[in-house]
């Protein structure tokens, strides 16, 4: 502060008295300068619930032009929480002085606003600052994720959590994508993805996780097994994909066990056999045809019933593909074409046999 004086000097003694008075006044003004908080009389901080100790030394820095004065910080009042490091004292330097080791810890589990006042004094004069503390709550803790955790490729369902306000994310967007705000989960490709639900604020975050599986309509490879079966016989079909069901479109031709794939021939004909595998995304199928056959039907042998010794006759059968035999080659021989030659006198039985996978049917003729 500047001071102005108008003087009328009467004599040297008066001059000396005035000079001494002015010097004393100026020294007194400097000597008793007030220590002041650099942050002012009202200050504000924001901290997190259950945090601390929180360093508050920067809030309690002071300025004091005096050098060597003992500055002492002490608590005036507090509406809650723990203030540690008080009372603290240090010497002034004539510049800004920042105390060391002063901390504030909020009450356990509390949020909202608390206020404390701190005073600094040099022993003669003092200053007070009022600090308003805003205590932000810790983020809420989400509960278990609910919703369908198995989804089909191309389909969508919604995951949820009883605690709102969080954000959804996936660690494999190429398998399962999810809307960050709504929790809508969409299957992209077959596989497994981890879904995270996170609740965050300025004081941190809490998360829960759920694994989701993305599937598609079952792929059913070709059916393995015989393509034919005899009437009254059974054969087993199979497929590399397990857990399916077998059906037939012609149970009067070929019946099938729905679980084992055992096919039984009922009557001659063709049936289509289907193997179906179902999951939550649909049904995959594959089919095969199976022929039901029976013993060959062989027509009666045609031709002469006698032959002279040394002569040949030809026997025939309307059913092709058979073979000829004789039971008495010393009386009558027969070749593959049914030519019978008389060898000696007597009776021989000529047989014509036709075979398939179900067995052999034989027709006979007596030749003398």
C-alpha cells in the first residue's frame, strides 16, 4: 500500500521524529502481513467413494511475504471424514509455502458433499479456507447376465442385467455382435464369444461376463450303408452326424427304426430313407434310396424231355442269367447254354439256377 504525506518542516528535530515514525509504520505493515491461502477462502474438490487418503496439500498452499515466520495449519471444523497430518507447521519463505502430508479420507461408504475448514496462522494473524468435497459414488456392481446364451447365425435376441446403465461389448464381433446400449445379440458365425456388461463412472468400472454360443442349422453328410435289402432281412444305415432321426417314405416296402437306422425289407420295391438332425436353428436332412428285393423268380424249363445217346437237345428258360447243371453227367451232360447231350441210358435231372443277393431259385427238368 502506498501512503502520501504533506509535511511542513519547522526544524531538524521535527524532521527526525517524522522520519522515525514513517519507518516504524512501514516496518510494522510488512512485519504483520497476513498469511493467505492461494486458493482463496472457498475451494472445491471431487473425490471417489471409499478413496484415500487424498492429498490436499495443493489446496492448503499459502503466500506470506514475511520470511521466517512459523506458519501453522490446523483444523477448524469438518462435517465428516478424516483429516490427517494436522497440526502442521513450517517456516515461511517470503514466497508460496505448500504444506506436506496433509490428507483427507471420506467416511466409509459415503457419497454426496462434505465440508471442512482449515486455518493457517503465523502466530499473529490468520486466514481460513473452506473446502467443499464432492464424493462421487463407486460404480454399481452388475448382477449376472440373463437371456439366451445360444443363438443362431443371423438371428437376434436381447441380453439384460438387472442393474441398468451399463455398456455391452463382445470379444469376437465376427462370431457374435452386440448393441452396446440395448444388449441385442446377433449371431454372425458359428463359434463362441465372451460378452461383457460394464457399469462405469468417474470412479471406475465393474463388469460381469457371459459366454455365448452361435450355432447354425445342422449339416448332415451323406448316409452310409447298403443300397438294397432282401424281403425279411435287415441292414443298418448310419450317418456321421449323431443325434438324428430316421424315417421312410414307404413303410410298406422298407421299415426303419427311427433311432438305430435298422432297415427291414417288407416287400419288393424302392423306399426313400431320410435322416434328420434338429437343433434350435432348424433341421438338416439327407436322404438315400434303398431297394427291397426278393429271391429270383425263375420260369419253368422248356425243351425236350429225352435225348438219344450221342445226340444233343437244347433246354431253355425265360429267366436269363442262370446256370445249368446235371445230377448225372454219365447219363446226360449239359453246357452253359443249356445243350444236353445223351451219354448213357437212364434218367438225369437238369437244373437251371438263378441267384441274387437274397439267394438262389432253382428249376429242374428230367431228361431220359
